[in-house]
C-alpha cells in the first residue's frame, strides 16, 4: 500500500487501485480490515500521522476493492501488530494535542495501559520501553510540541522497520530451508496467522512461505484452522487465496497425519515471545506440532523478529500465558456449539521447549539454533 497527500484528500493505493479518502484537511491514519463470518479481524494499516482514524473494511464475498469506513469494530492480534497499532493509537492522541504541557507523563501512562492488554506477547512491552526512553531523552532538548512530533515520527518508523525485518526473515528462512533439501520444491506446514494480517506487512512465518513462493520453490503450504479462534482458516487461508499461494486448510487434529502423508519439508511457526534459552510462546497448538515434527524427523522452525525475543526471562516457565474467555471455545460468532454448563480451560498460548526447535529460530539477523540465540542478539555471533 502507498499513499500521497493532495490538499484535503488522501489518495490510498492498494493492489493497483486508488481510492480517495477525505480527511477534512487533516492527515489520517488508515487501518484496513477484513470482516469475516467470525467477526472483524485486523489486516493492514498505514500511518499518516494525523488526527483522524479511518478504518476500512470488507466482508466475505464482497469485491476485492469494496472497502467501507468501519468505526469502532477492530480486533488487533499478532504480536508485531499489537505493538504497532498500540503505538499508532498513541500517535493519534499526540497529534490531537494530548498531554498538554506534559506529554511525557501522558505517554508514560498511555504505554502502561497498552502493555497491560496482552501479557504474553513481548513486542508491546519492548516498544513501550524503547519509546519511553526516546521520549524522555527528547524531552531534555525539545518543547512539548517538538516532542510530540519526534515521538510521532518514531512511531511512523516502526512500520517501515517491521516490514523490512519481515522481508529479511522471509529470505533468511527460505534460504535456510532450501539449503537442507535436494528437491526442487518444498512443502511447508504452518499454524495460526503470521502474515500481513499479524504484522505491518509481509509476515514472519508466512513471510518465509511468501519468499519460497516468490522463488518458485514452494509446492504447497498446509495451514491449520487454529481453534478455537480460527486464525488459520479465517486469516492465513485468506492471505494465501488472495495472493495465489498454493495452500490447503486442515483441522488442527490432522497435523500429524499430514506430516506423515503429505511429505512436509518443514514446519514454520511464529512466536509471541522467545526467551533466553530459546523456549517459545506461540498460539496454543504449537507445542503439539513441535512434538509431532520431532517424531517424523521434520525440521521445526520459529520465525520471529528480534523484537519478539525477551532475554530477561531465562526459560518458558517464566512466561505469563494469557487465558481467554470460555465463550471463544463454546460458541462461534455467538452461536453455542458446546453443552451448556461445561467447564472450559482456554489458554491462548503454549510454550514449545527449545529442544524441539530443531530447524532454528529465524530472525532478521539470520537463522540461529536456540542455544545460539542469546549470543546472536547481543552481537557475539553471526548467522548460520
């Protein structure tokens, strides 16, 4: 997506088509979303550092270019996207003059609130710490208005950095997978959604798939439906179909059989938090995929930017796992599918021990074994 300002109209170009979005003279923030039969989902966004927040959406079955304004109906998921959209919301308020003569206090209080929203994903907390440090340093030399502009610019840069990092992850991961196989094409199995719908663009694990596809080396990607919230069937399948990537949807319970019968080359998943020893928290169901991959002798990769790595925690035992409402498991789009009165345990994530990450951890710095990650992130080791 690209954009340009022309007077009081923002021209948004997406997939080769332009649409005019009036901003009444103000610059805007654009968020583009897809609404499926399961509800609204975050898909793509572009920051234009402004006062107006415009959300565009489409519903299943609509034409590709049939996007409409959608106020107050947006669910953000995906560790990188959580951090970026959280900071974008702060940029909107700062542009509107929030914080008055003391924007530092406003920024600090806002970031504390944002970091409490999703405890398992580390990206928001890391972005908050880095942004707060930047704001405090800038406040020593700049007045309130100059500080706001500096912070907004820093947040804008997050978008470009994330996309660039994701492309590096995709390229490093693709090359590493291809280096270990003699065949012309490879077959990947992935879990949840780790593409443009979970990041600023391109994606992490799905970015690896995209890079393999761009190289003409991807035979097929198998994506799990990812119960109970169905990110695989709603989001990953959507991205694959939209981009013409050869893909097949399977239920979560078919994964082991798929590994045995469909000649899977590698399993590639994302991460919400990778700790110092390489243990990885990701969407629930990842742990069992790693166990099945180990049994079948299939390399298991974790694709994550360095912003998802948390060296302050020694092992996965220290990761706080978010437990989601039981309704996500007992109903779909408000329609009950479980016996009334049944008790529910609905953790959103599980932790994969580092011993099961046999392929490596793919970052924008390169591909590393879990035992090498800490040295790599502190600059003491180069990539495999």
